[in-house]
C-alpha cells in the first residue's frame, strides 16, 4: 500500500497522527510527505514511529520546512529500522552538521 500526502500543508501536529499510524500500520510500504510544512518536531514524531515500523520501505520528506533539528532523531531511528531502503530528503536546506549526521548514520545502517 502507498500513501501520497504531497502538498497537503501537513504541519507538526498532523505529523503526530502520521507517527501513530506508522506505529500501528503493517501494510504501508511507501509514504510521500514531500512539499508540506513538517518541522523538526514533526520529524521527531515520525522518526519515533520508524523505530518500530517494520514494513515501510520508501519515505519522501523532501521540500518541507526547516527539518534539520529532527535529523538526529531520524538517523537514530534508521539505525534501528531495517525495512526502510529509500529515503528522499532533498530540498530541505540542511546544514553541514546535519549532512554529517546522515553520512555517519549511513556508515552503520546495514540495510
């Protein structure tokens, strides 16, 4: 199953509901959240769900607000998550330290 929520003005409070859904849902394999207004808090909520989700394979969080503050939580989740194989995170104006965080995570992620 795929869920496309691109361009829906999703903010952090809606990201909480998405995180809860990811915790419970066992059929979703692709989630597109690009071009919304998810910030660091929303990314942290989604990341928390990714630590337990075992079915999502593709996640698109491109073109969102300043999500940089949520990158460490996302990287921690992806170290634990063994299902996700595609992550689209383009056009988020990530600072150099956030890029380094992602590259360090990729060194230990075994997927």
